[in-house]
């Protein structure tokens, strides 16, 4: 029987960390801390993409109608057109229409296809007509401004609203019909966001969002009532999660799966509002540090931890090792044993039924169609 395990160590990728992956036509763009590479999805060849970006720390990538935007840490913003022409946008202290900072954290398009650029020093929105940027800063006198200048993450929800996560500033909510920012942050002793450091946001339905925080658990936010419901390690009645450091949230019908650092995996039943916790002491979850979650085509929940992969079968309520999905001849593969011990920081199921998982040393895929594992290893 032919072993279908493949190890790819492309010379085009020389880096310490993968930062971001983005599909562009028949290419997979790979942003790293040392530049931008591209993989041809047809033959899986990988080469550097634009020598001008070699050595640059790529923070984010967004595809546009006729090109791509590439954000860097310290070298500003690049636009690469379909014909290969490239333009670098940088901060100019003499030009108020330039970028507010060359240190960019995140990119996002709004529902009008305007590019939003989150930097260490303010928010920027690109004006395509003028080929310039409008800046937005925090202003304590103006309560409808953003609440903190360091914009870490941005998210467009299914109602056309933008959510901004800032450094120790909580969230900002922007809806184009209001044309102003609403601050959502922690206010002691009243019903508000439980913590100002937000780790993840997941939409449940048009009215509700799950908001994970670094230090004070999980929030369920109702956009209609503007009220928060809390799920923390300090909850009364024995119905608590085991850690307030939330790393991942997955909504699956009537259940919400919650991954945390130090608290393992929690499963919340929305019908009864009851919580069941899975740790190394009472289950085979694999680690008490759960950093990523994804659902596979069979309804199983894949769990990325700081000690490899495990899979939860919700029908049988049991945990399965990753090796249980593989043919017998592959279970003794030395590379598989290594994968089982890696830190799994990201999981994603694509349209071709491949599970992607990101580790500290590279990227792996597992195909549900043919039981094929592929490793895209960082070159050395």
C-alpha cells in the first residue's frame, strides 16, 4: 500500500512564524515574519512573492477586485496590482492623508468595500478616489470616537457593522447608518463587557455575539437589549467554566464549545444553560490548554491544544486521538507522532474537505476524502 504522507520543505519559505494565509485566484498567499510567499494550488510549488517584501514581517493580507493589499509591521501598507505593479503607502508626518502609522496590525473591508487599516496609532479608512486615507483617533472628549488608538483586530458582521478590538480598550461598534463609533468596554459595577482585552468574537444569531476575553471569561452580548450574560470561573452554583482566559469559541446548534488556557474544554448547553468541563483529569481531551476549535464534515469537534490534536464525538461523548482517523499503515509514521505533540494554534475546514491546522513549526492538512496528510514545513 502506498503511503500518502508528504513532507514539503519549500526553499521559498525561510521564517520562524507563519502569520496569515489568503487564497487569491489559484494561489495561496503565505504571509510570514520574513516575507510573502505564494503556493500554486495546482502543483503545490512555492516561491517567494515579490522580492521587495523579503525580510518584512507580514501582518495581514486582503484580496481586492484587481489586486491584493499587504500589511507589514514597520514598513507600511503595500498594494500589488494584477499586472504586478506595486505601491507602498507609508506614514508621512507632513501629510494628514497618509497612514497614521507604518506599524499595521489588521486589515478588513467594510460592506461598501472600503479598506479599513488598524495600526498601532489609530484607524485608517482608504479613499480609493483620492488614493489617500482618513484617520480616526481616540478622543476622550468625543465619546463617539474609538476608545483606544491601537487597533488590533477588525470584523465585519452579517448586518454590515464593523467591530474593532483595541489594546486594553475593549470593543468599538460601527454601523454605517449611524456613522459613529459605539464604545463597548468594561465599566465596574454595571452590566458591561467583563474585560477590556478581547480574545475572540463569534456570531451566534442576528441578535447575539459570543465575546471571549483574556482575563474574565466569556460574554454573551445581545445587540437588541445591549445586555451581557457572563460565563466565568467565578460563577456560583457549580455551573462555571474552569478558566477565565478564553482562547476559542465554536457554536454548534444548541451547544457552545469553549476552549481556554488552563481550563480545558467546556461545553455549554444553551437549552439548559448548563456547562460540562473536560480536562486531563476527567477525560482524554489531551491538554488543559485549548487554543482552537473546528467542526468536521461528520459533526465531530476538532480540538487544537498545546499538546497536539484531539477530536470530540458529540454523539458518543468521547474523545478520539487524531490517529484513529488514519489507516493502520500510517499510525506508526514518525511524523504523525511528532504532529501529535505540536502546539496547534489554528484549525480550519476548507471547501475541499481538508482540515488545516497551524503549528509553531509549519502548516498541515488532513483530507477527509482520501486520508492524506500533508505537511508544509518551514524551511531551514
